[in-house]
C-alpha cells in the first residue's frame, strides 16, 4: 500500500502487507500515542491493518478469520471508533474439483476497535458446516457454507444497525441467509 502526493505522484510512504490488497482504503481518526489518523484495509489472507496515515508505521494487524480461503475484498467501514470488516472467501474456485472437500468457508462481518485492532464481535452469515455426504469420488462434503460478504457494510447510527449483502451459497440446500441483505446490531453483532 502506498501513500502518494496527489499532485506529483511522489511516494510519501509504502507499507508491505502479508497478502495482496484489492479493497479500497478507509481513513479515519484514531486514539493512539503516535497517530491521529489511520489507514485501514484488508488483504487476501483475512488480515486487517491499521497504519499511521502520516508515516505509514504499522499500528496493528488483526487476522479476522482462520479459514485458509478467507479474504477481505471490500473496504472496512468506520464509525465512532469502530471498524466493520466484511469477510469473504475464494473457496468457490476450489469447489469445482471433485477431490476438494467442499465447502466450509463462511462469510462474516467483524467489528474491531479502530485504535487497537481488538475484536469486539464477529457474526457469521451461515451456521457452522457439518459433514453431509460423500461425492462420487468418496470425498467428504460439508454444509452449509458460503454467504461471502463482498461489499463494505453500511452503518445506520439511528437504528444502531450495520447492513450488508451476502453472496451465494456454496452448498445445497442454500442457506436462507445467502444471496440476502442482512442487518446486525452494531454494538453486539
């Protein structure tokens, strides 16, 4: 991630992440001893970063999901000292192979303290996957799975809600929360 001079394109600072970054950057105030504003983003390994907006110094890094295909594909949303982070996955690409034990990834939204990176809550879109049947090659299959959150959550301070869209189900039958719009309590998830 680079900070550039808007007029000249000269680099102010750069920050090396643990994975590729494809989402937009969120900039917001923080309460730390060294930074007044931070830059927030996620990577292809489900890490979320807080970086000093002035210097590029790392403030914190938080892994928000341990699934090996989890990733952050949209910008975290900032409101009142908290980040609302969408979590998606790339598991669908592996599911096309009969040797792959499909599928166990689940979309989610996590709330983090913007100044420290500490997780406040996390809510999954679908229930925890359980073994269902074996495919024609004898590979164990699981369900439910899917419901990636590909978009930045929207905050509604008046209703104290966070809204977001969910992606498709990766298993059958489809989870009722896939291909949906969801609302969560912004304080508790």
